[in-house]
C-alpha cells in the first residue's frame, strides 16, 4: 500500500456539506481543515492501493478540484541511493 497526501479544496458555501459527506464516508478524522482560518481546504494522509482509490475519499462535490500526491518517508539508504544516481 502507498501513502497519499490528499488535498481537497472546496467553496466556503459548501463547507458544511463537504464535512458531512466526508464524515459519512468515514474519513472525517483523517482530515485536517483550514476552514476556520478561511482556507477552505482539507488535507489527509491516507494509505491506499493507488491514486484512484485515494481520490475516492473526497466527496464528488469537490473531487474535480482535489489533488493527490504519493508520498514516502526517506530512509538514509534511500536518500544515499537517490543522490548516487
């Protein structure tokens, strides 16, 4: 399984609806939200099979604007290996 950072922006007027949809999907506790600071976006780090699966945690209402980033933690060995290439 891979880790993905999910970035899910939404319009301020849709904030409550997006939160409710994320909650019903079971992912509310995975997300951190910027809405209280007038940054209408949620961010989550999740473990899934691939990017299409990561996209499914975002409600259809804002899925088109969402961005997915595959992320990894580098070990010292991985870091050394990448710098030798």
